C-alpha cells in the first residue's frame, strides 16, 4: 500500500513546531468573561458566577461578569444593539470564559443559549471564541445533574474553545447559598475552587499560543485557494 497522500495537498502540511508552543509569555493578568443564565431576582447561577469571579480574582485574573438583562433574542435586534455590542466586545477581550447555567426542564436555559448564540463563530477575520479556554458550571433545584454542563460542553466545542476537563454541578442550590448570596462550605464549593484554579492554569498555558494551536490544514488550503483566485482575477 502506498504511503503517499492522493486525497491531500502535502504542500499545506505542517509538522508540529515545539518552539511555537513556547512563545514569550505575556505578563498581563488572564482576562476572564463570566456568563450566567438567569434573570431571577434570587438567581443561584448569578450567585455562583460571582463566587467564581471572586476566586478567579484571587488567582490573579481580571474578570468581567456580563449581565444578560436587556439582551434581545438572537436575530431579534441589530448587531449594534448596546447589549449585543457589549457582549461581543467582552468576548473578544477575554482569553477564557466561564459559563454558568441553571438546569431548567432538563436543559440549559434559553437565556444562557441566547448569549452564546449572539457570539458568532467569526466576525470578518476575527473569531471571537476560537482558542479561548472555557469552564462550565450549572445549578439545579433538585438532585445533582449534568445535563446543562454536557450541553455547554457541546457548545464550547462548536465555538472552537478549549473546554477544561473539570466542571461544577451544584445540586439543591437553594441549600448551598446563604441570605447574602455567598456559597456555604461544602464539597460543591471545593469543586468550584478546583474548576477556577484549573481554568487559570489552562489559560496561562494556552493563551499565548492559541492562534498556533488552532491553525489547521484545511484553512491553510482554503486560504491558498482564495489567494490564487484573487491573483487570477487581478491578472484578467
């Protein structure tokens, strides 16, 4: 059997470059965006989002928490709507994200999905989420479940993000937070700390080489074809 590649264009092959995986490290604080999926006045996903914020700031991050209040439904407003523009700007600014959703009817909430749907895979030549790290968390009113975090993982993969292995699912959330919205000591809280710590490590490990990690054969091939087409048009 031949070892050639008749279905490929070897000119676009690139062997892994170890030096590209070890760039000069940036010294600014990791930039983390947190999204949560509830508009309730007593919102346990918001409480959990701010617990994550406090922990991430303790671990040396710069953190922004997006408030989804007033965000229109996807395609229900122009992209220059103030809340849409704010969300897209924060996503572009971030180097990692945390998505925190309640589980409702066995799934993530529509509010959570709407935020993700407003962030496209690409805006011109910019990919707002590709190569960024992601941590997923959920809260539920009943026994522990993983439906929402599993769905968030699928979305993270679709958005071409680096979703960390660890995750948090807080069961019976109404028992896990006090009257001030602070999380009580528990194994659930310990897991939240684990997730935040792991997210920071993965962000520091990948943020400076994320563009190289996401460079791929198919896109090199496509870019070369577009360049060739432009050259041909210019020569006409």
